[in-house]
């Protein structure tokens, strides 16, 4: 058994089978592998959430590096040797970003290979020997028809179209909420070229993998909206902090004890004022 099978494929195969078995118990023997794939995808995305957060941070740093590379190209356009040296030094000083990008790419490739094997042979029974011994007895065959319509082991044009539309939505939201300026080239590449090419490439892949990608993209939409909400909250919180003078505390924000302690003092000062007027 290879390292990929032992440490990546086998654990996630067992996780998917465990989710399916749980659904089978809850539904009284009417489990749907499509629903299991959706739940499995959400669990996997939560597990990989730290990597997603790190990737979004490295994206901002990568943009900064690109801008610096452009500046170097402009500054040393007549000195190719110096230009090459400066770019090399810039990349050396940002190895963490390159490592992060490499890890992220490796994880995506591993997931793609895992999914391909899952839906091409694993769920058809070829890899049931990899089920852990402590797992409940697997009932065969699995119900591989999602919602009674979509065979997860075969390509499906409708799910392929949905996938491309969701890709377009994700990229549009990403550009709309991005703090960086968006170029026309990026709009064409991400909003037109990427959905069309994805439709063509994934047209011949099993529907189960499309369902996984659609769920992953919907999870990304939620993350984008949450990040956008947090930015708006920080923006307005900062404005409120600037608008309120330093050291100023509204009466409503004062503790009850302080308001009660200040009340008699104000009453005494009023009585003293009245005495001075009578005198």
C-alpha cells in the first residue's frame, strides 16, 4: 500500500463511508451518497479552513510581490543582470509565501486524485478492502444516485453547467470584495475563460466530483461573505472610535455605581448655588 493510499485516500474513504452509514441509520436504510458527499465536503473544508485562511493572507502578500516585481522591471529595464538579481533577492526574502503556495497546490492535487479514485472505483466496491476494521459492516451496494436523478459515477451535463455558474459567481464575488484593483485581463480570465474551460474539462468527469466542487464553491461563497462582513464591521467600528473623543464616556456607558455617586454631588452643588443667591 502506497503512502498516498494509506495516509490520504484510505482515511477519507472511511470518512465518506462513515457519513453514508450514519445517514443510512438515520433514514432507515434510505441513504443518499450525494447527501453524504455534501456533508463529507463540508467536513473536509472545515478541516482545511486554516489552510484557506493562510491562502487568503498569502494572496495579499503575493499581490505585493507582483507589484514590487513590476517596479523592478521598470527600474532596471536596461540592466537585465541587475533586474534578475533584484527579483531573485525579492523571492528569497519571501520564501514563506512560495512554500505556502506550494503546499496549497499539493493539497488540491491530492484531493483531486482522491476524488477521482473514489468515484471511479472506490464507491463501486473495488476499495472496500481499505475499510477499517472498527467500522460498521458496510451494506452494499451504495445508493449512488443523488436525489433519485444523478448517477454520481457518470458525467452529468446539468451538474456541469451548475458548476460553471457557481465558479462564475465565486470569481465575481471575489473581485467585487477584493481590496485590490481588478484589471480587464483578470475579468476576462476569471469570469469568462475559467468557467468555460472548467465546463469543457469537467464534462467527462463523474457527477460525484462535480457535486464535491459545487459544495466546495458554495462553502467559499460563505467564507467570502463572512470576510466581507468582518471588513465592514471593522471599518464602521474604526469610524465610531475616531468619532468619539478620547476620554469621553456617555452617561449610558457609565457604570451604575458611578452614576449614583455623581448624583448627590450634583445635588449638593445645586444647593450651594441656591444659598449663595439668597445671601
